C-alpha cells in the first residue's frame, strides 16, 4: 500500500507488472454506474422505442469500443501516459491545446458523477445534506487516487464483482415490469433520432481515448497487443452497454425514472434491498471518479511539465490531486442551478473536440510510426517532435470547424446538414475520417525522413 512514485514519466522494465486481464475490471467497473444508466434512459426521449434503443446501444458501443481499446494497446509498448504520447503528434507545447480541454472534461466528470453520488447518499440518509455528502465522497475518492495505479486496479477488481451481481438483479427486475405497446416493434424507425442516439453511444467509449493507456502502461513490454486490446474492449463494451440497456428498460417501464432515478430504483427493489442499492450506486460513483481524478492529475502534470520540469513527490501528488478535487467539489456544490446546465452542455460538446485528437493519435501510432517513438524526445522541448507540429494542429482545428454543419446540440445549435438529415448528428464520422486522411498524407513523407535519419545514425554507430 505504497503511494505510486511515477506520474507521467516512463515506466522502466523492472517496474512493469500485472496481467492484461486486469483491464477488464478497470473498464467494466468504471462504467457500471448510474451515469450510463441515465444516458440509456435519454435515448427514448429522442424518439426511439425500446427495440431500436437496444440496437443502437449495442452497435454504438461495439464501434466506440474499437477505438478505445486500440488506444489501450499503446500502453505496454510505450510505458507512458496517453496524453503525453500525443506530444509526438502535436509537439511538446502544441499538445497542451487538447490537454486543457481534457482537464476540463475530467474535472467536469468528477463534479457531475460526484453530485449524482451525493444525491444518492442524501436519498438514503435524509439528514445528510448534498453538499456534505459530496465532500465526503470526493474525499474518499482523493484518498484512493493518491495511492495510485496499483490500488486503483485492486479496488476496481472487487467493484467489478459487486456491480455485476447487482446489475444482474436490477436487469431481472426491469424485465418483470410491463412495457408499453409496440416497445419491441422494429417498425417505424426514424433516421434522425437513430443517428443522434448512435452518436451518443459511439462517443461514450471514444471519449475515454485520452486516458485509457494510463491503466495499461505498467504492463510488461512483451504483453500481447491482442490481449491488451481484447480485455479492454470486453470490459468497456460490456460495462457500458449493460447499464445503458438497463436505463432503456427502466425509462420505458417507469416514466418518472428520468426525474428521480434512485427513488424509482428503491421502489422497484423494495425497502429491504434499497440500502444496498444506495450503497452500490455510491460505490459506482467512487469507481469512476477515481479514474477521472487520476487522469485529471496526469493531464495537469503533462500540461505544466514542459515549463517547470516538475518532479512529482508523494506530497506534491497529494497537493495537486487535492486542488483538482476541491475545484470539482466546489463546482458541484455551487452549481446546482444554471452552472450545472452550462457545464453539462460543455461536456456534451467535448466529444466534437476529443474524437479528432483520437483519430490523429491512432493514425500516427499504427499507420505512420508503427509504435516506434523516442521517449527521450517526448520530454524534450528541443527534441525531434518539436514544440509545435502545425500539421497536426491544423488538421485538428480544421476538423473541429468542419464538424459544425453536422452537429446537433439540443437547445444550443443544429447545423444545416444535421437538419437536412432529419436532425441526425453524424459529426463523429467526420471527426474520425477527415483528420485521419489529412494527417496521414501530410505527415507520411516527414515520418519517412525521420526513419531514414534514424537508419543513418545507427549505421554511423555500428561503423
């Protein structure tokens, strides 16, 4: 039970340990909680019936999981966190642009999930105000996160078993409820709502891309890529699709679920099981917020390291984590009104920002450099990757702009192409294809030149 001594630095071979099967626990338990349940419930509000909502949840997570798990496979190969590896694409300073947005995403996730957990505690113990419950819950999150990688893996292992058993019980109970007529009919599909729902489901796992390799970077270098991919994919897809499907079933059978999810669940399971329900909901929030806070810390260190050459000690780790945790807690306490709506909308828009980053990162790793990077230069402002790579930055910003006609953010903005497609949001497809194409062809010659120089250097050394 020692505090993790590494942060964004390279993990040497003598410190590598673990098995890829542990990744299943991380991504299964990290998603088996109330937030994806509420996401699944929201799909019916778009105009889908139960049948098509089930289809879109399964297909969307199968697609999104492919990209998420492909990022995870980078961890054992490189031994560094996901976002710092993106310096090889964007430049040591240029990588800060998406990093700042990632930090906002993590802090928003900590606040939002922490608020849901605090509300569950308040529902179980009416004498405990929401603000106090949130402070306590986020305080426990801080303690677990401070210990770091190994403790997080150990905690999520036990959480995975608890959540699987409980969600199995909830699923059985949900199927016992009466469904409205035509809930399971495949007729009457509306293309716009279907594609909007698909965007939500695909993007769920895609937005894990900035930190998924953080939890595989300690695995031995010779760990099978297929095993790393497979265990991450299985845990992520099953852990996300299952609670989303539960949300679809519950909103179809209980109209008030959207307004009072914990209350509806407590009534469904009965007074004898309700205390266990609240406990599991709180554990689920703890499980995902540990991941969010850990990666918010990693993103913060990655952002300030080029300018400070910060060396993280256990004390500095605790201080940085405490500051991030306090900011997220303050937002949750103060923002129970309009601020929640504002940040919630911003969190929705982050998918348009993070998917292009993911596409550039994957093309660079798998198609151009094929996993061959200079770790030393990733930490060097004057190294081969430079301070800014304007090719990557340009492709990234161009793609963000190109998505605008395709997006549909309810109540904020709808692009003309989305309107023409029946209010369908297909921006995620543009965000994957456009930057991949631009970056690949623009960087192909430059990467080839790098390989030629590397070969000449090796010949000189051999000579």
